[in-house]
C-alpha cells in the first residue's frame, strides 16, 4: 500500500542518513575546495580537522535539514519508482531494461521537488566550517606576518547560521526560486542516477531470488543496494561536483563564482583539470552504498506493513 511504502522509505532514509552523514559532510567540503585554497587532503583529514576545530557534532552540521526532509525525499523516490514500474508493466510481465530506465527517470524527476531545497540548505551548513577555518587561517597568517605591528586584529569568530535563517533570507530576497537554486544541476545528477540505480538494483536483487514470487533474502537486497548505489554514485559524480559548486552561496577567499552549469563546467575543466570532476567520488560511494543498502532492506522487509498490521490488533 502507498502508506506502507511512504513509511518504509522514511524509516530507511532516517537510519541511512544518521549512519553516513559525516562522510557526506567530508564529500561536500572536498568538492567545494578549489586549487590554491585546499584545507583538506582526504576524507579522513577532513573529518579529523572538523572534530578538532568544531567538535564531534561539527560532523553533523546540516544533519537536521537532511533528517527533516530525507523522509519525504526517500519516500517519493522509492514510491515513485514502484508507481512507474507498475504502470509501465504490461499485464504483470517482466519490464524491459528500457522501461526500467524510464521508471527510474520518472522517480529521479519527482524527487527533486524535495531534494533541491534540502541539498541547497545542507550544503550551506556543511561548508560553513570550511570557509570559517579558511578565513581564520588566513587571518592568523596575516597576523603572524605583521606581528611587529602593535594592536594586530584578532581573527574573526564564526557566526553560525541556521537552516531557518537561510530559508527566511532566501525567501525574502529571491522568493521560492531561491530555494531551488541549482535545480537544473540537481536534475542532471538525480535523473541519470535513478536511471542507473533502479534497473541495476532490480536485476542484481533478482539473482538472489530462488523463486520469482518470493522476496530475496535481506542480505541480497542490502548487497544489491550497496553495489547499485555506489556504481550509480560514481557514474554521476561530475554532475554532483557541479551541483555542489552552484548551490554554494558563500565562497572562500579567491574562489570562483559561476553563472550556470556550462560556466561551472568550463572553469573547473580549465583551472582544476578533468580529475576535479571526481572530487569526493569515493566519499559519495561510501555514503550512497550503505544508505541505499539500508534503504532497500527496510523497504523490502516491510517494517511499515508490520506496524500497520499491529494497529488493529492494538486497538482491539
């Protein structure tokens, strides 16, 4: 049933995001840093420096936005894919690969309604620590170089903003369109991701089914979700880098600004080289693999069906 699908998708998203959010924060910071302004050399270096400068909970900056919006986002994505697969199938027959890809395309298109504002707000909060650390480092270097001068200025203290403050400011200055900054790049990432992910997962999961009418074991669904998720994540990583750059409202010192997808692509290629489009790819694979593995296990085990079945018994 639709309520069960929505509950399953929501529970899966909450569990998955809680487990992998620090890696996602490292991915965002690695993707946003540009040549000449590198604060972090790797995922582990980013996480260690984040803990030292911002504390343990610094790794979860922006998590509240994700935890709030990931339930509708995952619910829409998983339920929409099922909806399109059902309507594209003919008399219950097996879907062709093309129809599976079309179903994934429809799911990816539907989810950006929630994904774009969620990603845009999350990126501001995740990257704020990197920008603050960069400014603090440059202020310290300037202070050191002018240490002979009396009354050197103290490094500026970071003023933390919240997702609510960012939302209000965007709505006040740009209206609802402000929350959908980077919509084109989000579509460019999420539609191909879903086109790759859903057919690949469905076919891998079928390999573990002994009977077409019986669900595959939970570990098969988990492994299928991990493999399909990490494969799709790496395949669309260049689009994710572009999306992250376009959705960042604040820039570090001497960092480029971009007017659109083509301008962003051209500047990254010219100034940072083609390998820059793979920044954060292994972080993204580490995020997406368990996230979708957990999501598929929860979704296919059917926790929601169990809870919904218990309600009448409890009332009775």
